[in-house]
C-alpha cells in the first residue's frame, strides 16, 4: 500500500515538474523582449532623447530599490516560509502593506519632482513620470511574489511574458508615432499597473478574505509593523543598488548628453545581466528560503554556490561570442553609438560577475542582512577611496566613459569577492 502511495506521489511530482519546466523558455522569451526594448528605443529616438529615456529608467529603478521601505524583501523572504507554515493571511496582509507604502513613496517622489529640482538632468515633469514608472515596476514585482513563493514558476513566467509583449508593443507604437521619451515611459507605467492590478484581483479570489478586507487589514496593522527588520533590508538593497549603479549616476551627472547616451547604450548590457540575475533569483530566492526553513544555512549555501558556479561558468563562456555578435549589431544597426564599443569588453566582464551573484541572497535568507550591509558599505568606500587616490576624481575632465566603466568593474569585483568570503565563513 505504501509503495503504491509513494509511486503515485512521485508520478504527480514528475508530471508537475514536466509542466513547470516550460517556464524556462517562456521566461527567457519575456526577458529577451524586455532586453530588446532599450535597443528599440535607441533606434527610434535620437541620442539626446534616448539619454532622457535611459535617465528616466535610472530614476525608475532607483525608486524600486527602496523596496517599500524594506517590506518587499521581507515579503519575499517570509511569504514562502508563511505558505509552508500555513500562514497565508499574514503574508497577504504584508503584501498589501507593501503596496500602500509604495504608493506613499510614489506620492512623495512626485512632490519632489514638481519642486523644480534638476535630478539626473530631467525636467520636473519627466522626473515625476519616472517615479510613476518606478511605482509601476514595484507594484508588478509585488503582484508576482505569490506565484514565486508557491513555486509556480510557469504562472510567474506567463505573467512576465504578458507584460513584456504588452509593453514592447504599446510603448514601441507610442515611441514610433509620438517620438517622446516621457509619453513612452508613461505608457509603460500604465501597462504595468493594469497588469499588476489584474494579477492581484485574480490572486485575491483564491482566499476567503476579499480585496477590500485585505486593504483594510493592511491599513489597520501598519502601526504594529516592527520596522527594524525591513529598514535593515532596505538599507541592504539601497547600498547594493548604489554599488551597482554608482557609475551610472556619476555618468548622468558629469558627462555631456551625447556621451551619456553612449554610456547608457553600453549599459543596456548590464541591464540585461541584471534582468537575467533578477529573474533567475526570483525563482531561486524562494527555494533558498524554503531550504533554509527546512535544513538551515548549510542547505541554503549548497544551492547558492551551485547556482553561482554554473552562472559564472556560463557567463565566462559567453563573453567572446557575445562581444563579436554585439560588435556586428552596433556597427550595422547603431552607427551613432559606435563609441560604446570601447567599453563593451569591460561591461561583458561586469555582466559575467553580476549574473552569478547568489551569495547575497544566501546571506539575506540566513538573516545576515546587517553583515551584508556592512560588506557593501565597506566595498563602496574602499573602491571610491582607491579611485580618489589614483586621481580619478580630481577633475571632471578626467572622467570619460572608459574611466567610469573601470569604476563599475572594480566595484562589482571587490563586492563579489567580499560577499563570497563571508558566505563561506558563515555557511553553517
């Protein structure tokens, strides 16, 4: 009898695995479409407008790094564990609390935008639109946490595919007919908000507690949130994002618009690498959390180092063919951005390292966010002091696209090595 039950269980698991494994090509397709988006915009916009579009995306991603004041990474860590412990209502309340905080932050960001401050070289209106774009990205990420936490990778993949097709179609049409980076960003934001709303409404029908009731519970319990943990997680995200994007913020500040367009065009490669890492990590992070909940730090570390090693090898193998392919594409299709070729090898090295960083996820799952924060802060301070001593920051005239690319590589390599060392030290 037991043997029959075991056989039936393994059959169900095998059938589910065969269904879920289709998430790889679907998610890969969605990711490829989103990576083609900035290339499409580079073709449709002239260099200054493309620089505005890229700067808007920088503000958008900077908004997302706030992570709802740390509630988003807390949700990503706690929801898989909550489903295992059958505490679904608490997870749903935390989800809607995250949405409320994201909305408040977006309102504050828009108010800053209309205060006539020049941030990232954007006008107040464009800055406000970029903040709304970041809010839309944040809401979409929050809406897909449930499917990831349940291990439903196929559902998560279709959610991303629907968004990718909708954005590249609608935003591409707006960019083609209107030729406005602001209206293009706004179109992308509206689509993401609508799709996130549909996902949230559909997921709320799975529970006895309705959407309105969940919002009311989320509002009532905002006052009882213990903010020390989420704020620590937010600081980790903020410092980590600062390390990954410090070169871009320096570039948008000191480079002329055309040179920033060159740099931003090459940065598409790093955006693609971050997309690969983020999408992969969106499935791996819940698995790490579940492994930690069941088997402790050793089980989580085992999965993290295997994933890191595999992606580091794949990234290294793909460097040379990627360079020759990208060189052909830029020479034949993007003549205005050929100066980007001189920093392409550096960015390929950075991309290879970034897509293989799952050590940070392991430390977060293990509750070592304060350690990760300290490591990130030390990495950034060390590299900026080093570059100052080498004379990179003595004069703005000395900072070109090559020097900024070297800054990105050094920040990435130093931080990766330090996080790896501490992951090995605390693997038990």
